[in-house]
C-alpha cells in the first residue's frame, strides 16, 4: 500500500473511478475538496476545528456542521460553555471541564490494568493524552499568557506543531513517566488554570498576547483561555472514543 506524505503535492488532483475504501487520512488538508457520486457508508470524519474556524461541511447540499456541534454539546454537558466571554463564564466553563475529566478518570481507574497505555489505531494512549494536555496548558497559559521563560514541564507530550515551529523537543523527557506521575503533573496544571481564572478580570481578558505558533495571528488572554478549553474538550472526546473502543475489544 503506497503512502503519500507532505512531499507529495496532490493539491487540485482529480480522482475518478477508483477505490479509496479503507484509506486513512491523517493531518491532511481536505479544505474545499469536492466529492461527487461517492459511496461514504461507514466513513469516519474527524475535523475538530470545523466550527471554531467558521467552516462548513456540506453533505448532499446540507451544512451538517451546526448539527454535529449541537450533538457534541448534548453528549458532553458543559462543552457548550467553552465560548464563555467573561470571567464568571470562564470559571463555570473550567469547573465543567474538571468535573468531566474527574468522571473519566474514575472510569479509567475501573478498567483493566494497562488500559491507560493502550493506543487505538495509532492515536495517543490515555496517558499520552493527559501529557499532551499538560503541554497545552504550558503553551497557552504559562507561555502565552504568563510569559514564563521556560514554560514546559518535561513530562509534556509535544505535537507536530511544536516541532515544526523550530522548537527544541529536548525540553521534553525521552523517558516514559509512570501514570501516577502523569496524574500528579496534570492535576497541578489544572490547578494553575483554576487559580488564574479565580482572579482574572474583564480587563485581563482583553490584554493582547503572542500566539505561540503563529506570531502574526492576533491573540488575547480570552482567546488563549478559549484555546485551552477547546483542547480540553476535543482531547476528552478523543479519549472517550478510544476508551469505548478498548472496552469493546476493538483496540
């Protein structure tokens, strides 16, 4: 099976009368792609930034993006608060995040030993997801908002954006931490967000900030906090999806 990578420029390519059944697209830009007369039964699309970027997804001429977003809010109570725009709303939004993750941690604790290290379809394990959220907090709170000179905890799980931005991945430990160590640092980082939100003001929310990945993009304290909320809810969705696969024996 041939693998296409970023070295292959397929922009504007045309695919006719061929089978892509079972093909897997990871970190691929399909914006403005057009599908006509296609068989999509069982297709699985995950586009976490669709709504936040004001995008659309047309299926048979119907924009299904708003319906998907509303359904996710129904499935994950508290997710709808991620667009809060004032201090009280943000505090309520973070409280919902903490309640949700607490329940998920309890669920994982009741699952078979080793569950936290299982990878489903090559995705991050549950433990790695928590480590990535440590990095997300360090990026958007400690680096962007608090401007800490050395914001990253070595336990964090970097993503491709960090490495492609020319950063030094050696700030992260090459050793795999224990799950107990991950839980401790994750709890500490969640506490940092809670503590910051406890004292944040309307004026604080409007302060301009520097985007850690794309300096030309305008940010504020509010937009950085919303990014943290987005990271939390999207990665929780991924984690729950994979936990269900593990529980069903599909891992």
